[in-house]
């Protein structure tokens, strides 16, 4: 990651939300709740969207 992605607020919120969602999913799974699957799926979607945005920002800067 370079500085362009680090200063982009939407990308960082996406990465941070993905990590928090994964942590919540772990706690829910440990608590024997079936909702953890929803949090994992949402975290993976957020992560994919954030990586796509970061890749697009990186390609725009290098071009």
C-alpha cells in the first residue's frame, strides 16, 4: 500500500470495517450463534470492494 491509499478515507473505512466484522464474527462463533456467517460474508464483500478500490487508485496514480 502506498500513501495514496492510506489517505483515501473510503478505502481505509472499508479495510477497518472488514477487520471489525471478522472480529465480531469470531466472538459470535465462540458464543455459538449462527449469525457469524452473515458477518463473515459481509466482511469478505467489504474486503473485496476495498481491494478493488485500492487497486483502481494505485493504477490511476501510476498511469
